[in-house]
């Protein structure tokens, strides 16, 4: 590239970056993903490195972040809050390690001690404590000056208002604690549901939710939002000193903060890379959104020697995970029919790699969502992937419309069977009870891990079974023959036998799973568990009345209605009969009376009983929820002493275990409702 070409591109990039900064920080409404922004930024950085004479003081690379917004008092940071350079893969992490050594003049085979911890995707914040008392809290702002958000930060429960006195770390006279304000992922989802219910705009991700909640002029709004603070470092400190970064985190923990966790400290970069890979794999399991791992030289004396560039320190790097958001275009919208007949609009996308997976479809959920997003076919959209689920469309980039976009129209008929559709709330539903699409989904549901756990009965097989006419209702699965399976594409002797074995095992599933597997509308895993617990056996559940159901805690009117109508439907009853005839036998829950004096008790018998045999007595105790043991121990609750007791009697005396005679034992049985003559 010539210098002239570089100058042109640099100008273009600066203008773009400034625009996206404005969208992000001022409007809180970005139109590209973070990764795409980073891409632009890195390109500009690279060009400026190549042609340093083209750097100007107003280049976006020369400042760190967001300007202070109107309404907040500015707070100047004693030590600038810089940002970190990124590494996007293992090689770039090794490059960082090499850079550190080169800068320190160390040989390449030297092993530097590094500390690593999660990079939290939140809003960075600095909290100042003087003599242990919270004085002022500020956002990062542009890195030099942030916004005074003290009253808001004080509402966060995990921010100590006073540092905690402890024997290991003295309270410093002055300390600036730095960390991330975060909203836990679960709370974020809950908040969004509430916002949608109130007709307000939901947040795009937990970070925006944290930022929007903290930067409120009215701190009572902040107080109502479930925010957390996790500390990852310090700014200026007086009256306390640290040698290493991991000492800093430990001290902050003792002073009362939640600190970055998990952490590792190792010699050399390779183990840090392992940590990075492990965390990326487990990122969905964490309470907060993580977008990478921060790697820091552990020895803080080296920090001084390494120094900083204009924008970021040389002692640390942010090793980013693969981005989960990307922009792409909607080529078309298709309709998917679920097991209850619900028709879901699904966007067909120009394929794009998101977080290491090629994505070509995203769910639009329902028509309320289509309306809320204002999405059209042909739109450029931001898609997001979380865990293994089908990606979502987060927002539409309306600025990029060309006028050729087409509206998404609701289906006029079921895309699979052509039957009529009706609108129910936000959803369109196929009215045809025997729509093959419903059966495929119902089969897939019945076979799923948390239902009957029939390995091999996934969507593909379910579709084949329905298409070939081998399965016309759920019960048919239990009549499948090996010869039939062998006719299906992809099935061989072994896979057919495995599927049949899995079906055989499924016949004796626990009651709760069986109930869940039937796919009764409104009966999810939780409700199925409640029903099993309450009714204990299938026969009792099948006879339950609306009033009985509604009186159960956790079961509402809608659910009760749908259970009753499930058992009224002739087709369902026939299907169940057919299942039971094939040997399906859901496992009942053993009954133990609520008020049994034997419930959870361990009982030992010694000597002969005159009213019954030992075996009869044992069976009764077990039926009443107790356990019978052959020897006396400290765990024994009481000993029933009959005639001519043996050594167990002595032992019970020694241990001071409660003893009762036959008369008292019979009395307890009567109390538990056993009739004894
Ligand atoms: S250390 C000089 N540690 O990531 C900056 N930062 O671009 C030292 N962040 O603005 C930052 N988790 O808001 C550090 N464990 C962590 C972090 C972390 C999240 C944020 C922080 C910073 C940005 C770096």
C-alpha cells in the first residue's frame, strides 16, 4: 500500500470508527458487532504502525473510550483507566509472551510468571475508599475522566460501603478499587422478560443491561436492578503495597470484594493457554457473561519496566473468546411446526461463522417478536449464539436498508400439511391434530434425554419413521421391528438393535419422565415432577379431576385444564392403551403415609414377636417409610425388643438407644393407620 492509499483508508476508518463509537456510547444502539468494530480498530492500528507519521492526536486510537454524558459529574482518574490489547487465538497469546520477554531483554526460553482470570463483559468502574469508607465511584469514561455514579454504585449489594476489618490486610488510608459492574445472565433474562411484558425495549445483552442500569440519573432505578461488582485490580493505593497481581486479588477478597474467579498463576505461557481453552469451553456455565481471559504479568515490579502505550499497558493482554455476535443478511423466512402445532418463523441467513460454528438459520420466535424487531426479508441483522441453542436475531440494522426488503407475512396455511392456521396470542398454530410435523416433533420430544431418553430417536429418525408410515402415533414406537428399521436409510444391524434396546429400556421409565414425555400442553419437566410426586401412580393421575389438580401447589388453571382435556381425548386414551399393551409400565413412586412415625427411621428387631413374624414386621416398617437394619449402631433410631432378646439388646443399652416393647410397637403401627387385631 502506498502512503497515499494508506492516508485515504485511514481517513475512512477513522470516520467509521467515530460513527460506531457514537452509536455505541452515546446512542446505546450499536449497528455492528463488537468483533467487527475490533476488526476496524485493528486495521487502523496496523496502518498507523506502518505509517506513524499519519497518526493525529484526534485519531480514535489515541483515546480510550466513551465521553462523559450530560447529567453526570465528571471524575478524573488519578491513574488513567486504559484498555487492553486483544489476542484472538493461541498464537497471538504466544506473541504477547515473546513481546514481554523482548521488551525486558530476557532470553526466549525464560519462563515469565503470569496470572490469568476471566475477562468479564461488563462496565468497568473505579471505587475510591478513604480510611476504609466508600467516597466516590466512577465509570471509565474516556479513560481519563469518567462519570460520577456514586449513589448508583452504592446500591450494588456486592460493593462494600466500608472495607472489612480483617487480621491479614490492614485497611489502607486510600485505595482505588477497579472492577466490572455486571448483571448475572439469569437476572438479565428475567429483566428482559419484565421489560417486554411492560411494553418496553429489552436490552441486547447483559453488558448493555448493566450499563443502562448503572448510568441512570435516578439511583432508585439502579437499586431495582440486580447488579454485581467483581474486582480485578487497583489504581492508586496509599498505606498498603503489593508485589504481585495475585496478592492484589487476595487482598481485595479480604477487604470485602468479590474478585475475579477462577484464577491461575503459572510459570510460562503454555499453562495459561490451557486455562484459556478450558474457560472458553465452559463459558456457558458461568454466572456472568465472559468474553475472554485476561493474562497479566504477575510481578508488579515488571509492570513499571514494561510501561504502557498510549492506549494500553504492555504487561497484560485480553485473550478474547470467539465472538458470539455477527452481522449477516436474511435471505428468506421459513416456517417450522412444533409438536403442539405452533408455527415458528425461522430466518434463513447468508451463512456466517459465529463463535466457531457456521450459522445459517436463526429463530424469530413468534410474530410479536417479528413486529418488535421490525424485521424484513433482505435485512441486514445482528445474530447472536448462546450455548448450543439455535441463534437469535438481536436487532435489525435499518440504516442499511435498500428499499428492496420484503415484509414477513404470517403463514396462511400449515407449511407441512396445508391445514388451516389460527392465531393464539403471539403464535400461529396448525389446527390439524394429525399433522405429520407435529408427530415428528412429538416423537423427538418423547425420545429426548430428559423424557424417555431413547438414544437414536432424534429428529432425523423421527422424520424417517413418520415419512415411511412406520409410526402413526407415539405408541407405534414400541411395536417397531428390526426388519422395519433395517429398511430405513442409515440403519444397519447394530444401530437398529441399539435403538430397539433403548426403546425396551424406556418402557420402565420413572413416572415423572413418562408424564413429561407425553408432551401434554403446559406440562413441562417441572410440572411432570410435581404430578408424579403427588399422584405416585399412573392410574391415580389418569383419574384426576380439575379440582384435584388445581388444588396442587404449582399447578395453575391452564395446566389443569390441559391435563383434563388430554385424558378426555379418545385418541390419547387409545394411544396410551396401545402403549401399555406393548409393555410400557411407568414406575410408580412408593407410597409412604404422610404421618408415619416410622418415616425415615432406622429400626432394629431383637427377640421374638408374638403378634407377627420378623418378616411381616419388617415389611410393615418399610411400607411406612422406615428402614430395618440387622445390627445396632449409633444411627439406629429405636430397637423393638421381643421375647428372649439377644446381644443386640446389650449393644443398644451400651449406646443408649431408645428401646420399645411389642405393645408399644403395635401402638405405633395403629397410629400409622395399620389395622391390627
Ligand atoms: S485488567 C489496563 N482484568 O476489560 C486495563 N480488565 O480492555 C487493565 N475487564 O476496561 C484491565 N475483566 O473493563 C482487567 N479481569 C479483568 C477484566 C478486565 C474485564 C475489562 C475492563 C477493561 C477492559 C480491557
